[in-house]
C-alpha cells in the first residue's frame, strides 16, 4: 500500500427534502493500492456516498477529492481514472462477452489493435478466456460479475469502485471474486473501494473498513484495530476436546476466562482477558480429555458492527 492519498472525503453530507439525511457528516480517505470496505446494511447510505464520489450526485455539505479533482465539477477528469461497477450489471445478453467489451472499448476511443489487446488481457485476468466468444446469456451470475470486473479493467483505472460486488454469489464464488480483487491490487497496484452488506465475507480482503449506519460512519480502521477498539484486549479461543461431560464448567473456572460458550458437541468458544491457551491445554489434559484443536479466533466484522452500532446508539 502506497503513501499517496488518492481519495479524500471531508465532512460529507447529503440531505433530501423533508430534512432526511442519507449521509451525515462523514470523513475518510483512501491510500493508493488499498482495498477499502464501505460496509453496513442496505439503506445505510453506502450507495449515496458512492454516487457523490463519482460526481453523479451533488453533496449538500462537505468536499470530495479524487486524484486531485472534485468529481462533481470535473467529472471527466475523474471518470478517466476511476472505474465503477454498480450492484446491477447490464450487458447485452445476445452479444458475446468479447463483443460487449469491444462495445465499451470503442467509447474510449481506442483503435482496433489496442481494443483487442486490452479486452483479451482483461478477460484473461478474470479467467474467462475460454468463454469470451460465448453469448452473455449463457453466463452464470458469478461469471457476469467477473465480466463486469473485466469491463472495468479495459478502462485501466487507478481506482475501482464496486457497489455490492458479491451480491447474489454463492460462498465459493465470493471467495473467488475477492481473490481476484486482491490479485489485481497486488499485480496492478489498483485501489479498490467496495461497498457491501455482507460484512464477514469481505473481512478477509479489506485493508481497512468504514462501518455505516443510518448515514453515519460509526467506526473506521483496520479489522484488528476495530476489534481492539470495541472489545478491548479480549481474546477469543476456539477449543475442541472430547472425554468430559462437564468440561464447560472446568473452563469457566480458569483464571482469565470471561465467558465460555458451547458452540457444538465437544466445541467451545472461550472469551479471555489474555491468551491463556497454554493453561487451558494443561487443564484439559489433566482432566483426561483429548484436545483436538486450540486456536485463537478474531472477532468477526458482524460482531464488531453490532457492538459499534450499540455504542453509537447510546451516545
């Protein structure tokens, strides 16, 4: 991740008639080569924010700067360097994937040789080469999402903004899609801003996240820093052991244990004030149990969001 700030949002608000604030005084920035997640439930203000970042919607208050430009006053300068993939992707179903991307490339003013080069490279990166001459109507939902990312790559943007990119995908397709985003960041140095209501799914790929609720940015930072901010130094320990019916009671008695939840047969989630795995292992072995797993576990983004929302509501 580079040091250059490529996108800066300062005290941004959007108010509609009757005083409804869709976005309420938010501030954040993106560094070059970063994957940033704008996360929260549907209707929380994510898409409205994205439209203002793209210059498609004027803000009521605050400023946006994208690669040194105000997107509302200089939309073409921003459009040349920013790619956008909406939550609903529209392709001509009876045209092939290649023909769809060629249609897009023609609007960029590229000659035939350059169009072919960019299209084949983009389709290859999305692992669609063997299907590029098939009609889009034969594509699965996941393939259409990848084609949407290929279309964005044809434009060779510095920043890619993706609105709900994993919506409607099965778990395996989500993992594959997020892996492609990470590989593009690593190989191309691209900066990504992605919005999603599927918090845990995108947790693995985001360098930093902003948590949205009712138009407000209620928490901001890396997943690790947010976990520490809202849960303190608490440690989650995932433990699996067999051989003792009242093992839960034994675990609760150990020094440093805050809470023990039995999450399945022979499976326990221990919340502790520090990493006490060594002591837990000794106690389990001493009780004559067979310890099969003992791992640290991070708080999920869903857990962090729920606590951040509760804290914000109580302010």
